[in-house]
């Protein structure tokens, strides 16, 4: 059998790989991956839209010598089936080239180790002219000095500088490139703050990273609001081919308890509802988010659910990871385990919505509203007649008791259910879903206690109020009056 070598036609292939489908933010994230793999603790992104515009990514990682740099510039520099280092965020040996040249026509990479600085360049126009995989080697002082941000690299003991010039793809269809690039880099900032939030925030097992854009630090965007009163369920750990997949479900606070900034962080421009679902991390770098992998639909009652899934890089082939590291699909073994997690999450999330964001600690809480299941399988709500605020009228005249009962029934029958449904299904807060102030609760308590004839009755009432809404959320006020707090009644009636 005869063989014939058929190397790819350089001008055609290098142009074709530009159409893989990178967005600007995904392309820059791919370069940041390389910096993290190089153990960088600080990554700077510079962009300059005027004149000879460029984007430059500089890190203080371990850097590369001449041989390592040329290997990195080679298409397919590493076999994707080879075992990677635990902290390696790469996979196909294509990211540096395909991500960069998807946005520009000239890619220059400069790397420093000790006193040695090496620079290599892929220039698409030069490749077309040479009709060969002709990599440019920059070696003169004049060539080095012409590289944007080269002085920043020279200040470092070691590191790598990636420079994109001739930004043809970014200029397509723009009338004001300066303004357009500013908006696009805002999207990049938001993307990086989410994708690398665990590195920017810092957590055990990974090196904390400083990420800056034009010298302004990029904040982290935690999709789980883990420093708030988010409900964290127990971890599920699966062992697949000797590697661990860790699943950690979160239930976010009710939307009425979130600030506008927190809602924006959680939902972004796509809205809070579309951000629910699985958040898949590879080596703690976010790959895919806001999807249920068709295992359930995105529903209103599950919009507060986020599920963190941590996978190691040795399971890339099972998750069908793509070149852009923006798509992954869980294998069947993982999907079967996720089904159980989803069922449990659905019930927790539903409870969070039903009780207006307040977590039920036990069944003995006396709620103002009671929920019942109707004969046709639906639900209806009534005001709890056993609530202390209703029982206070028991000793009133028959006429007052009847008037109170008529008022409660009117409230129950007049619930604007259609309007409530529309408001709760929107991504905006229902304005009257606010906590009763501590001052209002204390005044209400004072008025109740002032009507009691004896200390024994007072003790019994305080015991009941301690597990009743809204008093259950203010235990310090109950304790104050259990120990003889002074009553100064403001009569509102």
C-alpha cells in the first residue's frame, strides 16, 4: 500500500479555523485559561481602540523558552487524549491560536524567563503570501519595541504577553469602533467575572488570581450568592472511572430579599429565570451555566435553583467538551444521579416561593396564611383563624367578632390571583413583599400585651407569638418582654 503526505493548505486552513465560532469574551477567556495553567497570580487585559488598535493579555506566570513558545504556537500542540496536569485548563492544543485569530489577523506572543525574552508571530497575510506555515520570529530591538505593552512584560521576572492586532472581525459593521469596543469589553468584563469567579474570589485548592482590565480590577460574580443566606444542600459525590464529580445544589433567597445589583448579577440581561439550572465547572473554571440539559424545563418555581457541578479535566471526553470550552453534555451515568437531585430541588424551591422567601425551620410555625388542597387537585388559601392576631378578638362583642370575620372572608375572596401570578412570574420584585420592621412588630406586641389581664396570660401569649408570623423572625423582641420589657403603648386604634 502506498502512502502520500497531504499537509493542510496553510492559507485556507488558517482562514477557516477563524470561523469556529468564538465570541470575543470566549476568546479572551481561553487566553486567561493559559495564564492560569501557567500559575499566574495576576492577569492584565489591555485594550486600545484608537489608531493602531490592539488587545493585549499579560500574565506573571512561569513563561516559556524558545522551544516551549514555538510548541505553543504550533496548531495541535498537544494531544487532547493525553493526561493533563490537575490545574491545566487547556485540552486540544488549539485555543491560543484559534481563539486569538478568530478576532484578529496578527497574533504576537512574547514570553519571558529570567533575562531571556522570546517573541513569535502568526500573521495571516504573511502566511497567505508565503503559502506556507511560516511563523515569524521577532529578534531585533526595533521589532520588540514596536510590540504594545512590551514594557509591562519587561518589568516582570517571568510571564507571557499575548497581543492581538489588525482586529478585522471586531471592526466589521461598526460605525464608531471606539464606542463599539468599549461596549464589547464591558461584556468581556461581565463574562470573566462569572467564568473565573472562584479564582478571583479565592477558595481552597486553587491559587487566588488578580484580574484587571486597563488597570481596573474585575470583581467576581458569584452566581450562588454564597455569602448571603442561600440554602446550601448536602454534596452528592459520584465516582466515575476513578475520578470524582461533586454536585452541590443551592436555593437562592427569595427575589423580594435581593437587591437590584444582586438580581443583575444572578440573571444578567437574560433574566433571573433563564439563569437557573446546572453550573458546570472544569477545574473550578465555569464552562456551562443556566441549563437543565433537557432533564427538566425552566419553570418559575425553580428559578431560584442553581446546581454547582465540579468535574476534573480527565473526564473531558465523557462530557464531550468542545474546543471553545463553552459546551459540555453530562454522560448517562451522571444524568441518572442528577435526576434524584432535581426531584429534591424542585420541592425545596417550591417551598421557598410559597413562603415568600422565608425558610421554614419547623412545622410548628403559625403562619398568617394557610394553604389547603382542593377537591379538584388545586389549592386555596385562608387566613389562619388560630393566629394570635385573630384570636385577640375572641373576647370582643359578638358584633365585633362578626365584623372581623366578614373582613377576613372579604380579604380571602378578594385575593387578586391573576395579578399576583403575573407579578410573580416577572423578573421584577413585588414591591409590598418587604419585611415588617422591628419597630412595627414591637408596637404591635405592646398593644397586644396591654390588653391582657394577668402575667400568666402574658407568658402564654408570648409563647405563642414566639412561633407565629411575623414575631417568629424577631426573637430578640419576644425575649425582651419575657424578661420584663417596659410597655409604652402607642394606640393606633
